[in-house]
C-alpha cells in the first residue's frame, strides 16, 4: 500500500494513458464493425469469408502486430496511435460477428411489418434494425471492451505508456506492489467499463427484460 | 375502389433450371369502397400475394392495380404504404417500441407532432377497447389477443382509407377470435374503411365479408359473391366443397352417447354437436 | 537499403536459421514445445473439470465468471508477476501460460458437453449404455469439435503470450524481438515478428482443419463458430 500512496501520480498517469488509448479503439471498432457486420448480414455469400477473415485477424499475436504496424502507418514505434490501430483491428475482428448475428436475429415478420408501415430505407435501419440488433451487439461490445483493456497493456514493452508500464517498470525495479497494482487496476477498469455498458444497455433498451 | 386488372405474379424457380413458380395468374376483380372484401382459399392460392400487391410489397409481373383509377405502379411505394393500413398474422409489432409507440408509428412517419400522435394513440386504444395503462407496455408483455388489437389500432391510427389484413386472427384462440371479429365489424361500420381481408377460414369469411372472393390455385376466382348467395347458390363443386356443403357433410345422423345424450354426426362420423331438447 | 529489404534479407539469410547462427528453427520448435506443454497441462486440469460441470449442467455462472475475468486479465501482468515472484527461467512463465490456457478449454468443454441434447443422453441410457460407453460413444464424438476448438484458442493465445515470456528471460521466439528492441536491430525485430505471425496463422489453420475432422458429419454445420474467438494475447 505504501508504494501506491507514494506513487499516485505515476499510477494516475498510467491509468489516464490506458483510458486514452483503449476508449478510442473501442469506439472506432464499433463504428467500423457495424457497416462490416451489416454487409455480412446483407450478403450471406460473403459472410463466411468476412467472419473467417476476422477470426484469423484475431489470431495474430499482439506484440508482432504492434511492431509491424509502424512500417505500414509510418508512425514511430512508440507512438500510441499504433496501439489504438492494433486494438481497433482486434475489436473489429471480434465485433463483426456479433453485429452480423444481431442483424440476423431480427425476425422476418418484424422486417415485413416495418416495410408495410412505410419505413424508408435509412430510417428503417436507424430506428428499427439497429435498435433490434443492439442487444447482441452490446454483448459483443462487452467482450471487446474487456479484451481491449487487457491487450492495451502489451504496448508497454515497446515503451508505449499504459497500465502495462506498471508491469514493465515493476519487473525491472523488482517492485511486486507495482505489478499487482497494475493487474488490479486493469481488471478494475475492465469491470467498471463493463458495468457502464450494462447500465447504458438497460437505459437504451428498456424492452429487454434483462441485458445478460 | 381498388381494381385488379389481369394481374400475374411469377417467381423464379428454386433452381436456375427449374420452371418459374406462378403464384397468381391473370386475376381480375374489384373491391368496392367502404366494404369488407374477403379473399378466401387454401394456402398457396395466391391470396397473400394479391393482398400485398395493393401496397406494393409485391409488384405484379404483369397487369396492374388501381386505386380510384390511379395506377399504383406510378406512386412512391413508401408514401403509399403510409396511407394503407396493414395487419398481419402475428401482429408484427415492433418489439422495441411500447404499445403507444407502435400505434404512433404511422402518424409520426406522416409528420404528426408528438401531441397529435398521442391523441391518435388514445383514440385508437379506446376504439380497440384496450385500457390506457396498456400504452407503456412492450409487445412481449401482451397476450396474443391484446397484441392483435394493438396491430389493428396501429394500422388504423392515421385513418387510412384502405386496410389490408392478412389472416390477422389466425393465431388467437377461438373465443378471442370471435370477439376480435365482432370488434372489426363494428370499427368498419363506424369508420367506413375499405378492407381487404385474407383468410383460409370459411366461417370467418362468411362472418366478416360483404363480398367474398373464393380462390383456387394461382388466384383463379371460383366465385365472387355475397355470403348469402355463396351459401345459397354455390357456383361449382369447388365452392360447395370449400363451404363444407357437399352431400356427405350435409347428411347428418344422430347417435346416443353413453351418458344418454343425443349426438349429431356427419356422414364421416365426425361429431357436429349435441341435440338440445327444446 | 530500406527497412523492408533489410527484413527480407534477414529472413532469407542462412545465418538466421542455421544452428551456428540464430537457429530460428530450433527456437520455433522450442516455442511450439512450450506452448504444447502449457496447453497439455491446462487440458489435463480443464477438460475433466469442464466435463464434470457440463455433465451436471450446473456451475454455468462459474464458467461465465471465469471466462469473463480471463478476458480482462492482462497477460503481461501475469507473466511479470510470476517472473518476479519465482525468478528467471522457464517455470514462472509456464505457470502464467497454463493459467491463461485454462479458461478457453474449460469453457469449450463445458459448452461442448452441456450442449448435448438431454434426450440423446436419455436415449443412450435407455439402450443400456454404461457410463464409460456414454463418455466414449456420446460425449466424446459430440463434444470433441468444441473441445478441439477450445484447445485451438488456448494454443493460439499461449503462442502469443509465450512471446512476452521472453521479456522475463524465457526462450522461444520472443527473444529475437527483445534482442531486436534492445540492440535496435530493426531487421531482426521485424523479421522475427513476421515469422511469428506466419507460424501462428499456420497453426491456427491446422487446428481449424483438425476441428473440422473432429466434427461428426451430422453436426458439422454447427462448428467453426467457436474457433479463434478468444485468442489474441
């Protein structure tokens, strides 16, 4: 506990970096996965390749990806943007399937009703299809949020600051408390975000009896 | 008046080599304004296809549908659908919207303000005899009969001149169905809406229709008549058979049951009821 | 000469692969061997536990909790924690790898077994199957694809995490990455990264093939859904 009270500034800075890298990645993954997943739903012929491809993308180890990304993006190896891009890619890989499942779960009867009522294409997507796909997308988003927050720590071995810095620094300087603090805060942050998503889901989707 | 002029609908076969499937072939009839016209027939006779031609959910392969003399092929399908009510078998309520929001959909799509839509909702709930506290429920919290009432209320909320109904009461139990049918008759009487109603249940057709169109495969019209004339002067054996009026079923006998009551059975031995002693 | 050309040169250089050079072949085998050992240990613990939980159809809350928490568990934190607690060497990262491999095997065994229709089990019992026959002829064939799917995710995740294990002094392919970082040898850093990616994808595809063969023809359409769903590390 002593170490924690003496190093609050370091901890808060690591936490701040962690949030600053992972939140944009989660949001970007969601924004990219929705059109991709929708395409997989609309074009069943391509849904196999899209989903297999994203599965393969998720199998790529994070550290090598973080090392190779700068060659493509041109950013410095210690630039946080690499972490954001890598985490976004993993997030997309996980979410595309949930989004496609979400749109596929809408009953043909509901679609028929929406057409018969006179919804136009865009309005139907935004006010009928997207809300009805949302519960399954949210389940996927919770998985993505947890794994993104955990994966974000890996950048620390390349010198990109995050809660992972507490692991590398703690290991180099032989401070057990620092590593444990890092693990606890990573798990805590993931738990906090998960809770926020659950509450948000309940607020936005009151027709769901429970967002499991 | 809605008029169907030589409409045909073919769908591509299931495989590339397979022949086209003909759902409706060269069918013509008129639906008079302010009446209930029932399209009756067994499954696969093309009745739903014909119904969906009216709001352009199905486009005829050839022929045309006119509403009051205007060819609907020239109308914007989305705008057209907002002016025509549609009720489907399992109500088809939007699961993420409350009862009130479901009923308000079409008025809102047509540009009604929240307050105007709210007034429509209240009026409609009263018309289909649902209590006002149902307004905030979600479809998952309704019984089949309640959901169907909401379906009717939603279809009528923006006072369409035409209402299309596709076996709307097929999935509710018989007792509730009778209540819903009576309610529909009352509503039609009150509003004078032109209704096109699809069913495979002849007793429902006889009960609701001012005019009944009995269809065989591919939308072939076997008889178009009032219920009375249909029963009294069936045009052919198909009609008689569909009405259950053929000789075998008209020949009723009585039997005495174990508990001493008199049961009426048809020629196939199927019970038709008990004889009440007057 | 640009970086990409240098990297290609490093990758095709005999020096990189030969036993008297960097010996990448031996390191690759070592990497696979570590991963296999960790997954084997995890499987010995997780398959019986998952089978028991799946068979009794209870504890689903426990499974959800474990897999949920495992997703948020930072692998680097675990590796450094054990490295610091138990010192340099193979044992500390191995413990971390085993811990990381358990959840996906546990969860997939659980869902593979619990997904078997109870009426199938009742029918088998009614025909006079003994418990051993039940496991061998019903559980195994019907649950195998899911279990292989879990082993696949676990193996991929362990292969990824084993790279980080080099950070605390274990062998395997990760050492080229950390050597590359520390000596600013970009070609080695990038070359090793490319090679690891290739190796992981090859393993993933191989496992995918095994998984397809492990599925009885009658239930083949159900598979491929659990593959590689929780692997990056």
